[in-house]
């Protein structure tokens, strides 16, 4: 049983560490950059200064009474205390965001990114959130799942006038719940969410109950319809999305989640896209502990390997990181773990390709048959073939043993005995002897058992 | 009858002969002047094989021209040597030259002799006479002048015929080049559709597509083949059309055409003064002017002689009577314009002169209009050809390259890639048609101008 004091000081340590980690994660992400639209081969330039979204800095060195969450490739929004009220400043604005090296997208985000910065508060806090609109059209912000006065609900036209471009509105309410929530527009909602306006709103409990969370992650899956070669999501698309992201990044642009062996880890998921996302993680049992309705009673926690997140909901799961190694964390709708691909390409699987490349290659310079043995062969060629501007291959990722052949809603969760203090990537897992699948030179004879 | 009477007759005859003038029947100098004119005006080399040596030289020239691929210039050279209509037209020069010579001759004198015997013996009567048509001789110089004008008009029309033959040859070459280039493109299109059908067949073999999908692809491939076959027929027709211009036969029929279009000249021809230039230098206009002049002079001649006797025959005759008496003296026969004072023939000539004037005016208007139209067509074709070369074709190539990139990333499939490439090839076909139109417009403008284009280089 850990004393409250130890817990608080540990929390502060973690807070400091987690804050550092959060900042590191943020700097891993290449902020709205002015990357050129050359093909996917060029590595991203060193992090440039982002074009100036206004930032409200946290004044004073408050000790945080909670383990701050880590928003991979993102950050938490700093706040200031003003007469006992926690004040935040959100700025809704167009952003050019790099989804992965080689792909930059014209999104609408908050404070320089999509999703917007995570708002963290504590049950009981009185919060004041200023919202400045720098979008080309009016907006509003709705606090999804938060119990508050009707007039603070953020539904444009119904509970408030719209926030016109250039205007700043202020929302104020007192938190009387804790859990995993979201914030998003409620004005031209379909379009503004399709363009990327959304963010986590985490309300920490005033009094912790249950096991200590050592590491707390926020992942926001989202879907986009971006014509290959273009850079702007098409908000009119209802079903045919082609780009799938975690926290506004697509694999291999997603930052890995790093955990120490033995830690209790919580992962919070939110979904404002047009379909559900069954998020799967390997190597562990995931216990579903919370929704955007609030914490699930412990006796009602249920185990999953894949946590389904319907649109308009959040889910949080917890596990103990007791299995060291490199694990994948991804949406199990397989197309969501791919980058852009054609869904109407003719199926050449299994055809006899003899002579085709010669004949057609003589008529079309550079032609090469694709997909006759599957799509893996394509990904091997994709690296050195001419590609489409601002588009990265559908399958990417180089692992220690070869191509990983993934994209989209895919990231890694690395569990190590020790992690560097500065949050640096520990590299690939070194598998202990005897714990790796290996090739058998002479397969044994099963005597007809097959 | 002998003696001094005949001597006088003989003297008169030889005088007549001398007065006949010596216009030659050889058209060579006439052709030489035409050749020099044409070389300077149009840059084309006319030649006329008039004897076996000349024919052999022409044959050798043709053979060496045909030995390598023909382009427009070489085809024109061949046509000038072998086009039968043109060669027949050249022979007209000989006809015209002979007619000039004929016009220079005066009418032959007439010689008469009769011998009569008195019945019952007692002697013979002998008559001899010699006469020449005097008016014919007096008018010969003027008649000769008219014939000379007529010959000049013929020379000009022959020069025009050479230019027309050259222009028609250029048009036939351009048509053939376009269809030959189109054939190459249609072969590519057929091959692309055949490749698509082959891939569809392999998909079908692997169980990936249904019968109808395969049938659709094979149908497209077959239709491409039909288009190719039809174009091959068209090409053979275009070849024959050029062959008819060239006038070749035997082994020479196997001539080959250069497929590549010539470089368009960098210099753009200015439209200023083209109409005036055409009016000044076109051979058929000059011929029409000569024709008008001819009618005018004929009319003046007719008017000047309308009240003169139509015929004036002078001569000498001698008679020896049966009793030995000799009578000798001059003769004079006059044909008097009493019943026919030439009014009708003058009226006819006057009408013909007015008609010739109107025709000349019409030809001038038509010349100017032809020049305007041909220049406009040339300028438009040039702009379109440049646009295809500089904008359309590069854009098409860009689309194909981009589609290949989409294909490389499995964003689009092979059939879309094939369609993009086919579209590019169709654009090339369109560009070839514009190129043909350009060279045809150029030939037409040269013909409308009556000479090579000013300032521009071939």
C-alpha cells in the first residue's frame, strides 16, 4: 500500500517525466511544416519552428496532482490558474500537418495540430476555456460527455451563437465527473470533424481509486479521404476513406508507445470518424475499464484483445506490461492499417505473367505488373519506383527482420526493462535465446498426420 | 513559156520567199526561258527530255531520286521528270512554237499553167501565171506579233502547270505521310488493346474475372485490329494517289516515303503584301493579261483592216496565142468587203475583249482570295501544330507518367494505365493531322502566291 505522500511525489516525478516524454513526443512529430511535395523518398527536414499558432503558457510551476497523459505525436495544452479557475486557450485554425514523412495534409486543427492538444483537468476543477476562431467559417466547441449547463454545451444555434471567424468565446463550467472525454465542433460539424477538428478532454479523478496507472496514453484514430497526389481531405466523402491515422499521423509516422516492464498501462481511445475502429494489441489481455459515460465498475470490467470504439464514443483499457518485447497496436479493420491504395484495381492475383512485362513494357515505358503474387512484392518495389506526389506507399515500415508492410492506424508498443530518461526510442527488442520463431532447414516428417 | 517572163516570175517568187521571215520551230529557247524563270520564282528545276539522250538522263535522275526515301522535295523532282500530264503539257510548247512559225509564213504563191491545142492543128495556146496574196504578206508582221503573244501566254500557262504539279505532289506527299504515321500509331493502339486482352485472358484463366469481362476486352482488341486494317487500306490508296502524281512504273514503283515530317521553319511568314505579290507574279494572271492583250490587238487589227479588201492578189500572167502572139501583164484580184463589212466579226471580238477583261478581273479577285485563305490556313495550322508540340503532347505525356506512378503505387490498375497511354497516342494522331494540314496549307499558299514563300526557308 503506497502512502498518499509517496504517491504524490511519485506522481510529481512521473509528471515531470511524463511531461518531458510528452514534449519529446511532440517534437518527434514534425509540426506543421512547409515540406515540399517531392515524392516519398526524401527524409523529413529537422524540426522547423511551426508557423505561429498562439500558445498560452502555463504560468507558475504547479505540481500536477495526477499522472499526466501522454498523447503520442501530440501534447497536453498548458493552462494557467486565474483566481482558482483553470484557464485554457484553444485556437481553431487551418494547419498544414505532416501525417508521415512525405505526406502533408491541409487540415483544420486546434493550436497547430490535429487532434488538438489534450485538455487535462481534475474532477472538481472550475475551468474556463477560451476558444478563438481562425477558421474561414464559424465554429463552436462541444464538450462531449461533460455534464454542464445547457448554455455551455457548445451547440451552435441552439445553446449559443456561432463563433464567427476572428471571434473568441469563453466556456466555463465545473467538472463533476472524471473519465475520458472529447471536444469537437458542433457547427458545420460533419465538415469540421472531417477536416480534423477534435481533441481529448481528460478529467482525472479527485481521489484515485484502484490500481496506480504508471503510464497513460491517448490515441485518437481518425479517417480521411485525401485523393492521392492532393493534400486536402474531401469532407463530402461518406464511405470511401483512404487515409487512417492515430493522433493525426499514419504509420510509419506514428510515434511508438514506450513502457517499462511491469508498469500498469492505460490506453484511452476516442472516435469521431464515420465507422467504428476495433483497436487490437498483441501480447496482453486488455481490460476495458472506462467509456465516455464514465468509469466501468471493476466487477464489470471485461477482457479483450481488441477494443471496439464506435463513432462518438471513447474507450479506455488497461493492462500490465508484463510481456517484454515489441508489440503492435493497430486497428483490426485490415484496410485501416494500410496507407492509400486503389480499391478498384483489377485483381491480378495468380495470373501467369509470362511475357506481359516485355510486351507492355515496350508500349509503356517503365511498366511492371503489380500484384500477381500478392501485394507484398509491390511494397518491395515501391521504395524505388516513381510514386505519386504527397503520397506514401500503402505498406511501409522496416523492422529488424524485414519489411513490416503496414500503414495507417498502426503503431508499436515497446516494453523494456529500462527506458532512457529522455524518452528516446530503445530500438528493437533483443529476443532472448530460444524465444524466437526460426527457420527449420529440414522439416520433420509427420508421417501423414497432415 | 520561157525567157524574161519567167525570170520576172522567179524574181517575184524569191522576193516572196525572203519576205516570209525565218521564225524557228524549235521550242528549246522558249523552254529555257521558262526554266530560268521558274527556278528563280519557285526554286523548282524543270527539265524536258526531247531526245533519247535526254530521256536516258531523265531516267537516271529518277532512278537516283527513288533510290532513297522520298520527301516532298524529292517527290516534286520526280514528278517534274515523270508526270505524264506535265510532260504532255510541255509538248504544247512545241505546238505553240510551230504555230508561231506558221503565223510568220506568208501564204504560198500560186503558179498556173495551161496549154491548149487548137482543134484541127494550127497551134497551141499556152498560159502561165504567178500570183501572191499581197495582204497576207502585208499583214504577216502583225499576225506574227499576235502569235508571239499567244505563245507567251502558253509559256506562262505551262509554267503554271509545273507549279500546280509541284503543289499537287506536295499535297499527296503530306496526305501519305499523315496516314503512314497514323498507321504506326494504330499499330501501337492495337498492341495495347491486345495486351489488355491478354491480361484479361490470364485473369480469366486464374478465375479472377467472368466471361463477359474477358469478352469485352477481346472485343476492344478486335475493334482496334479492324481500325488498323481499314487504315492500311487508306494508306495504300494514299500511296496510289501520290504514285499518280509521280508517274513512275516498273521497279520504280517500289519507292519508299520518308515518315518524319520536315522541320517547320522558325521564321513566320508575314501576311503583308502577299496579295499584291501574287497579283504581280502569278503566271496564270500574266497569261490572262496576255490573253486580254491578244484579243485587244486582234480587235485593233480587225478594225484597222475592216474596210480594206479582204484579199489582194497580185501576180503576173503570160499567154501565148496559137498564132504565136504573146500577151504578158500583171494581174490584180481584189476581194471587196461589200456584203460583209466585218461588223459581225468586230462585234464578236469586242465582246470577247470585254469577256476577257471580266475574266481577268475575276481571276485577280480569286487570286487575292486564295492568298488570304491559304495564308490564314497556314497561320492557323502553324499555331495548332506548335500548340500540339509544345502543350498538348507534353501534357499527355505527363498524364501517362502520372498514371504510371499511380499504377506503381497500386492506386490504379493496368487497364487505366493502358487507357491513358492510348489517349496519348490519339493525341499524337491528331498532331499528325495538324502537321499534314500545315504542309498542305503551305503548298497551297505557294501556289496561290505563284512562287515560293518570301523570307521563309524550306
